[in-house]
C-alpha cells in the first residue's frame, strides 16, 4: 500500500466525521502528511503516515507535538505489530492501523509541547490552503 493511499483512507475517515482535512501541510522544515481540524473544538490533529518504517514516522511526528493538540502515526495493519507501543505512549503519540478499516490502536494524549506561536503559524497555513481550495473566497 502506498503512503498516498494511507493518507487518502485517513482523509475519508476524518471526513465521515465532518472534520476538515489538509494534506502535505508545510511546517518548519518539512510537511505534515495530514492535518485534521475537529469542527466543534477547532482542535488540530496531525497524522504522519508511513508504509514501512514506524520509527521514521515517530521522528516526524515529534515535531507535530509543537503545533497540534493530538498526534498520530499511521501504518498499514500488517506493520502495526512491530511498533513499540510503550515508546509511543511515553511520547503521547497515538497509533492508527489502516487496512480494510481505519482503526485507532492507541489514543494520543493532548500535547504538552504545543507552542502558541507554532500553532498559530499552522492555523494561518491551513487558512491559506483553505482559501486556495475555495478559490480565494476564504
């Protein structure tokens, strides 16, 4: 399964719950695979998806703790059993398994590293992305 397919399945799952979603969101020196915004609380959730190497996903997800309320890594269901769940739990990062369904294996904790500057910078980026999607009507 390609990473793009993982992200598409994640987007579909968030959208069924009426969350706004944004792919490949620029943040610091990289891009976040998926950012979802919960409609009733405006909470930000980041997801880093990887086809194989969960450790790389964790490395990327750590930076997301600076700007988002909740952070997950997402892997194909066959790769989830290799993940060190205790390590994710210590970091506060959640785990999503993607196969026929999108399943939460581990819920994240609310980030204690979230920084107002980074969060507002990310929100500004999401607003600009939404405005481009809306044809400038945002």
